[in-house]
C-alpha cells in the first residue's frame, strides 16, 4: 500500500496509479481541510 502525503492532480499520474493498484480510495478535502473518502474502487 502506498500513502501519498500530497494532493495528486495530474491526470496522467492518476492514470498511472490506477494501472498499478487493485484497490483505490478516491478522496477529497473539505472546506476545513479534513479528508474524506468519496469512492472506493476495486479494479
């Protein structure tokens, strides 16, 4: 499992990450800066 400590916004990098993993949590940060998972995907 890889934990990223920064925001990933580059579509090419996101596509490459999706090619590597079997399970992806897609998350967002709310207005107060708290992260939350909005989608879980098993590839």
